[in-house]
């Protein structure tokens, strides 16, 4: 298994993984006219985030995106893990663990002060996996307001 940074050539595969992940975890149908350009925007501008992919036999079998938050309280960057997906045929084979460890190693090299992610309340399997990697539930709740586009 090869873990590497995503490139613009990976955009279609990453978008397909995002579509599959949203359908599986939230029952959502992502709009390809939004997710495609959204993925390409990250792959073409590292200030927006970084994709990391797990590759086996020249196929992407898993992915993880990182976006950045500056913490004035900690005087350092927090990396938010997002768009986590492992193809069903490759689950329970260490793909997520390899991706997570690679991202964690990169975070340590870049003096990142914390890694965070959000997870569906009902996704107990994912929560167990994240705890096994060393993460824990924080005392924060996530709140949001979706704003109208355009």
C-alpha cells in the first residue's frame, strides 16, 4: 500500500469516493457539479487543504482530507480530518490506520498542535476506530448555519 498526497489527476476518483461516503454515512446525494470542482480546488491550492490517498495496485482504495484552523489560544495550527473513505472491499485491512498514521506524522513534522474531526453520532464503528487511533470525544459540540449560495 502506498500513502501519498493527492494530485489533480486523482480528482475524479476522490470525488467518486466522496459521493460514495456521503451516500453511505448520511444518505446524501452530493451534487457532482459541486463536489468535482470542490475536490479540484483543494488539489490545486494547498492553502485550502490536502488530500492523502491510499493506493493499491494503482487504484485509490482510501482517502483523507485535511483542512486547517489557526488557534490563537494554542498559537498553532489544528488539522481537521475530513472526507475519510475506505472502499468497502478494503476495509479492516489497515487502510485507515495507514492514512491516519501518515497524516499524524505529517502533522508532527509541521508542528500542528491538534488533529480533530467530526463524526456522525450514530456511526459507532467509526468512533471506535478513532478512539483506537488515540482520539477522544472532546467537550465541544459542533454547531453550524448553512448559508444560501450565490
